[in-house]
C-alpha cells in the first residue's frame, strides 16, 4: 500500500511541476495546505477519492491514470504520468468494498458527479 501511495504522490508531483505550481499554490487549488501536498508527494498519505477526482478533472487527466498509471488517451502529460506504471492488477474484493464505503459516504450531488464521470470513462473505453 505504501508503494502505491508513493506512485500516486509522484504523479501528483509531476502534475504540479508540469503546471509550474508551488506546493502552496497547488494546495490552495484543492483546499489543502503546503505540508499536506508535501505528504501526498512523498507517499506519507494520499488525498481522499473526492479530492483525487477534483485533481484529475482540473488537470484533464483520467482518474485511472492518476491512480493506476494507465493512460486513456494519446496525451503527453498522461504518458509522463504513466511511465512508472506497473501492469494492471485485478481489483480485490477489499478494494471494492473500500470504494463502496467511500462512495456511500459522499453527499448525493458528489455521487451523481462521480457516476457521470464513471459513465464517461466507460463510454471512452468502448470506443
């Protein structure tokens, strides 16, 4: 789990540096402090799913790329984010139940946005 947090952190750092943002400015965009961004980038912790969704939407990268390192489109930034990716592993039942738990904790409006995002990803995959 710790190595996954470090990989996500590295991708967040690449996004931040690609956008020429300081940790402080990146944190302001997502209502987090500079030290929190530092902790994300070094894999000490990861942003909550809702925040990761906001980050991926803001920078125009897929959540799949941000979390798993799989590029969904022919985009230089996504390719750079995905350079450190390992082959995809199946989602374990623990991960699915954890995701369900996070989803159930979301307010209705955010659930609808997430469902819309997932529908869009599913539609892209079918093309």
